[in-house]
C-alpha cells in the first residue's frame, strides 16, 4: 500500500469504488451518490490545481497500483488557523484490513510535519464504530458527542468528535 497524488488514470477506479452506498453513507453529503465519472474527473482535476497555499490536501490510497480510497486534511482558517480536519474513506472490499488506520497514521504524520498545526480533528457518525476505532488507534481522543446532529440517508444519528494534539 502506498499514498500518492490522484492521477487522471484513477478515474475508473474512483468511480468503481466511490459509487458505493455503504461508503457514501459514512461520509458528508459533499461526497455524492451516485458517484459518476464526471464527479471523479472533477475531483482529480481539482486536486491538480494549486493556486497558492493549499487549503485542502487530499491523496489517493493505492493498493496494487489502484486507487481504493482517499485521505486528506482540510486546513481551517481565521481563529482556527492552527487546526485541520482529517478525512478518509476506503472502498468496501478493502474494509477490515487496517488500511484506514495506516492512512490516518500517514496523514497525521504528514500534516504535523508540513503545516504549522497544533491540532487535528475528525468526526464520525454514531453508527460507525469501526471508523471511531481507527481514530482511537491513531491517538485521537473522543472529545464530544453531538447528539442527534447528523441527518444522513433519512436517519438521524450522533456525531462523535475526535481530536489529537501535536504533542500527543
């Protein structure tokens, strides 16, 4: 497994793996479903355009030379300028193999080495204990539960908020 930039040749794999209801169900609505070729082309194109300092940094998770997910950081601004959100997803056929854990470990190391950050944070939906466990294995601490704050797929659930500080 490697981590690399998104490539134009990833479009087919991205559509194949991202166009999955079970993946979409655990992500924010800005991750579309169904996930089309146009979505994949836009995503890859957006990740190749850097106009000034990056606000978002997203890379592909590569297994056997195929993009099977993504991981990244979204730098916050204003009074939260030393904080970034961490996000990740892995294609369903690759769940349970430790790939998400390795991806989060990689992005934590990369973010703290590359950006002037003191804090990383991530959130998971209450119905996704596997993703919560990934964060815990990577040194994130549960900081709060926002009760019944997420509406996804016509269901209401909690949002679990995790944080990790540079010195931890």
